[in-house]
C-alpha cells in the first residue's frame, strides 16, 4: 500500500469550481440494497448539481466514490475489496483519480478505522451526511450545472434515462418551502434508545451520533434503475429490536418522510417517464408512526394512506412496497392493496424464521401458526396475492427441530418467492453474544435444503402460469443470453424475483425496453417463465 504523502491531490480542489475549469469526472460504485442505491442516486444528483460530470469508467474518473454496505460480513468484505480495487485507480498507483471517497454503512461502522487502514481514502461520508459528499469532493461552492451530460454510473448504460433524470430533478427552488418534514419519533424507538438499542459503544472507530438525514422531493437525484422503474425511499432507520441485526445502529432511529414530499417526488418521476414505483424503507409498514398527526385524517398517516395518495396519480401503472413487518399488516392496508388496480397484489414480508423458539431469541416474536393466519387473511382480502419472504437459517441455538418446523411451515405457506440467508455473526448485534453457535457446514446444509424445498414448490406453481396472459414490463435483452429478452410482470419486484424470458416478439419487429406489452406465458422453469408477446 502506498504512503499517504504519495496521494496529495493536484491541482488544488478549488480550481474545480471555477467556471473556466473542466468539470471533475466522478466515478461511482454503489453496493448493497435498493435503500443504499437511493442514497447513491442522491449523492450522484448532488455531485452533478455541484458541477461534476459522472463517468461509468473508473479509469477516467478524477474522483471515485464507493457507497458501501456493512450489513453482514460478506457485504463488508465486498466493500473493502471494492475500495482496494478503486485504490488502484489513484494517481499514486499510476491511475488518474485524485480523490477516493468512501460513503455508506461501512463509514457508520468503522469511520475512524477506514482512513487509518486504507490511507489512500481521502474522505468518508456517513449515511446521515449525504450532502457532505460535495465538500468531500471539493465541490462545496456552487458550480455551473448542465443537464445533458451523457453520464452513466454503475454497471449498465442508461444514458437517456440518466439525462432525463437530471432534468426532472432540476425544479424550482421554492418547491422546498411547501414541504415541511414534521417528524417526532415512535415511542417504541424512544424506549429502545433508552435501553441502548442504538448504542455503538462496542464499535471501535464509530461515531456516537446517529444519522438523522432524510432526503426530500427537492434533493437532486440521478436514477440508475432500468427505465420506467424507480425506487422511492419513504422512511429511513429502524426501531425494531431484532437481535441479529445492526441496521438500527447503522441507520439510526425510524423516521418517515411526509406524504406530500413522497407524492411530489412520485409526480416528478412520472413526469420523466417512470411508470413503476417501488416504495422502500427498512420497514415500510411502520410508515407514519413517527409523524405528527395529520389534521385531515385526524390521526397519524399510515402506509395505506400513502398508497391511497399515490395510486390515483395519472401515469402510474404499477405501485408496490417492499419490506413489511408481519404484525404491521393491517386489514386497512390489505383492503387498500385490493382496492386499486395499479397497486401490486404483492407482499414482501421477511419473516426470518417460523419456529417460536428461534423467533423469540431473534426478538421478533410470532409463531408458525400466527404467520399462517396472517397469510390466510391476506390471501382472503387480496385474491391472487403474491407473497415473498426471507429466512435466516443457523441462528444461534437453532435445533434440528426448529429447522424442521421452518421447512414444514414453508411447505404449508407456499410462498411465491423466497430467499434464504445464512446467519452471519455481527459484532454489536445482541445475538453476537449468544451461545450455541451453529457450525458453518450445518448452516450451509440447512440453507441448501430449504432452497431445494422452495425450488420444488416454485416449479409446481410456475407450471400454473402456462397459458396465462400478463402485462409485461420489458426490460431489454436477457442478462443470460442475447437470444432472449426479459421482462417482469406485476408479480415480480425489480431485481429480486424470477424473470419472464421472451422468446417470441409476436406482432412486433422490435421491443422497446421500458414499455408495457401483453404476453402469454408458454413455458415454465423452476423460478422463471417464458412468454411470447401478443400485443
Ligand atoms: S426490522 Fe429487524 S431485521 Fe429489519 S432492519 Fe429492522 S432490526 Fe433489522
């Protein structure tokens, strides 16, 4: 590793902000989940508005930003590997980059340690200080902005979409005065804070103040998702006590954006061509519990109210939300989903386990029977409901009986989509101190067994799709082969669920990515299905 003195930045940063100077080129790598991706999009928007030009090629960048994930060990490792890869592009190593900035969850966890251990890192930006990306990049003073830069960030080319995103977010300054974020806090969050839930004391190198930042409809943002589709982060942070999870320490207490801010952002997204909006947050079903009571509603707004406000927006074809907490799925929420044609009949409820013993030690509560009741109720109120969940196997103390109960539950519940994660022991999470850790080989074997079980359930369910007519959002050429194209039906959330592969364009010479078509399902596989376009 090179010494820090070899990394002095030339020329001085100030020159980047002078009108006659070339705009600094910024390369951006975003790791982790969609929530982190929205943070990346916000930082890219800020950088662009601050006068930077974004480039997809790390070798062309003068400033490199890595927005990291630190949720579990493998994510931390990927973050560190990516930072080290970017170090190779620095001047000290014969590259072009003058500055390397590390942002995101890794900074919340190891703020002081990052620069100590990787001296080529010039600045760090935590999840609660996204706007300081400008200062970190030496762009603290306003610079000329252009909206036609052909930049493309991350891995895929979405140049047209990107340019339109920049235009869309360049809105009148006085918009911001109309939206006031009147948050208070959730009593549960306050009580858990008092009990030490958010404490970072066990973490050397972390800052004690928790993030409180929330972006607004006025914050510039550059979309990087495939055309016609965008995420909106409706809340940040989490107050839940799950004993395996360090997200609350990384992201801070739960805080919601006001409905008006989210509706304003959705309207601007739709105006620039977005047709599918996916609402995200650590737990979207807690939405509104921290907001001041709404005068019109006579109570605090809930997720159902937000959906009611968004669904009628002209031009919005598909609306969905991810990451529901099981005991927060209310009848009112389900009825709202059922009432609107453009709200996906789709629930993503990460249940984490089904054995009451494990759930209790996970500090989540619930039982397999209770979960089956919730699922039955949801399916009765929302016919044809698509259900997604995820589980953690190998939690400390998980017995063969606990795992067998989980398998039995999966067979009974028949989820449409299911993810299985191996337990990862995280310092700072309460479960880190639990005894009876499960050997890695056992964890892996349980993970494989549960996936195999789901594979059979999924393959059988996908057979039922054959002959079905669906509306398809075409995404483009298949990621696996150029012989096929791919798209998604309303039953598929972006990126995480199976795909609809297209092998027959029907009446069309060509398909246009980001456009909706009617299609008929002609074949099925374990998770994916094959379709021909009919309209
Ligand atoms: S709900 Fe539980 S698992 Fe999800 S982010 Fe909050 S604490 Fe973590």
